[in-house]
C-alpha cells in the first residue's frame, strides 16, 4: 500500500498533487489512464495533479479504494493547525 502520510514540502494541496503525480509517473500511466482508474474526469485529474483544486473527500476515498493509497486525517488538515499540535 502506498502511504501519503509524511510527504514533505508545501501546503496540503501541493503535497497531494506532487504525491499523486509521482504515483502516476512511477506506474507509467497517462493522466487519462489514472483518471479512468479512479473514476473521475480527465479535467478533474489534471486539476488535482497540478494543485489547482483542493481534493474533496470523495476524491480521497476513490483514490484510496481504486489505487490502494492510505490517507491519514492529518493529510487533510490545514497545515497551521497540524503544526500547532506537534509536541
């Protein structure tokens, strides 16, 4: 299972985009193939991979189920809130 938790750099939307694009490239998939596997439009997938759109809960659930990716609640919390919780 691929694990997003702990990905480095940027805000949540950028980390999500970088993670997904790396995941896609490692498998040799086009954006169209990844969109079909997840069940979203190619436009939506392009927006997610470029960081133009914040992922919705449904996007995360679909990707977790279809791509075998494990998400954690912290991955979707605002960065400033997550940082204040660190010991």
